[in-house]
């Protein structure tokens, strides 16, 4: 049965539908003018010079790691992320080196990063969980000392700000996701954002089989010839994806305001339940993108488990999620030799997190209904 209040609900604006329709009428659906326009628009929005559109954030991270020649090197990251982060590192021929997270932001703990830096370290890869920025000031100091770049998995963080700056302005390169559930969606897709021209050009080259000219460029210039200068991938963004992205970008600030309003209402409503749960916190000087609203249950004060709590919420007609299952809990990655005891904060948090519904179309009355469900469960099963 469909939940009365889903975890996420996608609504496309008229602008977006118009962009998609115009692209269908154009007769050109592969990488072309819409992709170029989308790259330029997002670069302007974030205040960086270069953007490379790709088929997914996973592809963006992989191609960036390859473009930075990370094969054979260590990449310091967190086990508390979607599997794509580790997947990209390993596919690039690098070795993931995991460190624990900050219990408040759920992002990588800089003090843990410092303890794992070595001559093998190729880069630092923080993850901005739920849209809350990592501690980029601390990470930049460490990166400068070790003379390594920062590649931010900013899949959740379009619209986030750290000391007034976008994530791509704080890292050497950042990668966004445009998956169907993200704050700005293209259905699927991603974007590599950077101030480094050569890096952006290399990612674009690798994303299209290593070809020196795309099909659109060959048609536009009336020149059929091209060369292949690298072992590449099929990871380019289509015109349809870019059209959706352009339409949604025009509505982005309006939608972000709705997300922030819903998040504020959650915090106001749930503040009284501090004995039973912890609310998300964004550190001073940072601004969350509010991609997700993650609460952390105080299980010692409840007589039910996290999974039982989610089941009870479903009984109230509210769909919840879990972000994230640590990488070491998956059967495929157990041969990494990682143990929960290596990451006490991650292990604790991962058993307690619950993601509540959050999206632009979520009405205030629905936020109140979600909060009433949380309140009823907490009071019934509270110790």
C-alpha cells in the first residue's frame, strides 16, 4: 500500500516540462547544446569556472579519480556513505582508507584523517551527508600539509554553503548527483565542478570514450574526423537529462526555500522529544542543503529498535528511510577486513538513524502529521 506521506515525491515544473518538450522537438538527444548550457548555468550558480556533465555522480567520481591519476594510491574517505563512493575509488584502481565520522554532522572527522595521512595518500574524499558541509577549513589545512587534493562527494550538497561559499569553491573538485531523489534532479546524472580547466577537460574526454570530438561537435563544425586519445567510458549526459536539469535549476532556489521551511517546522515540532531523539544540526558558519532530514533515536530511552520504529511509522502512513548502511556491513565488502569496532561513531550512528520525509511539495500539515506519528511512538515506547 502506498504510504500517505512518502519519503520523497517528485514534481516537475512547467519550465522543466517545456525544456524537455523543446529537446524532443529539436531532433538531437545525445550530448549537445543543452548539456553545454546546463554546465555553464551550474558553474555560474556555484561561482566556479568549469563544470563537466556526466551520467551519474558515481561516474563523476570515478572519472575524476582517474583524471587525477589516483591508481595505486590511497584515498581517505568514510565508511558512512552510499556504496558509490567506495565503488568509484576501487574502480579507479585506488585503495579506500576509511576513518570515522563526526557524531553531529555525520561527515568525515578531520582528526581521524590526520592520523591516516601517509606517503601513499593520493587525495581526501569527504562526503557531505544529508547536505551538511564537511569541515572544509580543517580538511584544507590537512590537504595543504600533505600536498594532496580534496575531492568532495557533494552528491547531497547542491545549495549548501560553507562560510558563504559553495562546496566546489572549498574543495579542489566536487561532484553532484542529479538522481531522481536529489534536490535538483535530471532523473539520473551528475556534474563535476572545479576551478581546474585541465581536470574538467580530462573528465569530459574520458566520459565520451576518449574521443576528441563529440557527435554534436562534429555535426556543428561539419567535420566527421576525430581521434581517440585515452581509454575512456560511456558516461556522458544526454540532452534530455540536461533539459530537465535546466528547468529544475530555474526553480531551485524556490524549492530550497520550501525544504528549509519544512526542516524548520520539523525542528520546532520535535524539539520537545529531545529525550528520545537527536535532531540534525548544522555547525555555525555552514548552511545545509537540506537534502535529507535525519534524526538519531536515543535507543537507550526506547523499548523498540530503529527498524521497529520505522515499521511503526509505516503503520501511521509515513515512509521513512535509513541513510546509511556502513560499507563494512555489505557482504561484498566484508573481505576489506573492516570491523565495526574500528569506527565506533559510525557503528553507533548507523543503528540509530531514521530519515523522515523531506521534499519541496511536503506541506506543513504533512510535517505536523509526521511529527505526531513520531510523538505517539516515542510516548508509547519510551522508557
